[in-house]
């Protein structure tokens, strides 16, 4: 995962939580939309400094967006619609 730049897992009926992504330090695009992921948006995403696109829409995520996302200075697109996320 350390050299991976693109990770597209959308529309796969994935379940569980979104965590353990800290080793994806070179990820530029992470798309996990339209699954059934649960829990909150992990603070670990703030460590993915090269991230340009983050698509989390269409899951069962809830809670607040972590302030760590402010560290993502390369982020151009953030999609969180169709969840129960605030903040």
C-alpha cells in the first residue's frame, strides 16, 4: 500500500469501518463510495498528505468530519453526501 496512488473500491458492498489507512502515504485518490461502511471518518486520513480526491459518499458514516482533514492541503475534491456526517 505504500506505493499505491489510486485506490478505487466503490460499489462493492464493503462493510466495516474505515481505518488502518496510515500506510497509504502516497495515495492521491481514495474512492470508497456506495458501500455500507459504518462508524466515523477516521482521523488517520489526515496523514495522507498527497490525497487529492476523497470520496466517501453513499455509506453509513456518521459523526463529525475530523479536523485532521485540514492537513490535506492537496485535497481538491471531498465527497461525503448521503451519510450522516456533520461539521
